[in-house]
C-alpha cells in the first residue's frame, strides 16, 4: 500500500534528500572528513546526480555525490537502502564510469587520480558485523601479498555494525540513518534539521513522493522475482 503525501516523512536515506542535504554549505566535505580523517581533506568541489557517460550515445549512470578534494582525489558517495547482491559488480561499474568520464574529458590514463567509491548501507552486506570495509587489489597465494596500486579504493560502510572503529561523527551519521540522534555533534544536528526542512518544502515533498513510489515498485519487483 502506497503512502499518501501527508504520510511521507523525509529521511536522510531517501535519495533526493541525501543529495539535497549534501549540496548545502560544507556538508559533503564534513562527511568525507568523518569517513576518511587520515586524508586531511580541507576543501571539496562536488556535483550531485551528475550523469557519467561511458559513450556519448549511452545514457550513463548517475552517482549520488561526485566530489573532488584539494589534492584532486575523486569520491563517489552512494547511500543505498535496498540490498544489492551484485554490490561488488556495481562498485566495479562505478570505477569504470568515473575513469572513462575523466579519459573522455581529455585526461591520460597515467594521470588517473586516487578514486574512492564509498557505499553507505543501513545493514551489513557480509554479515560480519563490521562497521567499515575497505578493499583493494592485492596478490593472491602469497604470505606477504604485494598490492597492485590502481589508486582505487572501495569502501563499504555498515551503519548497523558494532565491530571496528570509526570517528564519532561517522557513528553519529550511522545513527541518523537509523533515525536516532545520539550525539551532540553540531554537524549531525544540522543534517537532521536540513532533512526536516526538506520534508516541509511543498515542492520537494512531490519529489520525495515520486522517489518513494519508485522505491516501492523496486521492492515489489524484487518480491516477484524471488517467488
């Protein structure tokens, strides 16, 4: 049963809400700082919902957030609600689209930048209860494997995890994903206010309702496929 417009409640996990909130002020930069404090990110330029094209005639794909920091590193941030059993292949696809987009703009493959594809999920795709998964290419069948430095970093964040260390601010963001404000962090409180602001804007509520309808259709399709 679909919700009517009066029943809709905006959440940070809603695709249009997340994209809009990340557009405001320096929210995108602060979230990246919380995820990757070791990189000392001080400034980012970003685009929300930019279509990446593998070929001019192709439709392409649209990342939630595509950001570039002061060192030229590239970040694709995806906040996903539905579980996807092809998550690894999807991450591979995003890496390829980002690279092709840069190369088609006149770049050289030797100049491909450090790239991070970050998926933030409400639940654990691996059932290991870890908060933070990071993957890279490395040599197999060797005690001390060599790392193949492709400058690609795949990061999967599990907002339900209890194992491992993340920054307090990132943990606060995880709590926000689950509709809990368990921190006095002003950034998390600001995000929560902006989520509510989105939900009270009449024009954006229509956008939110369209998104919820698409999400419901995807869930129903998934159920039908599982029969």
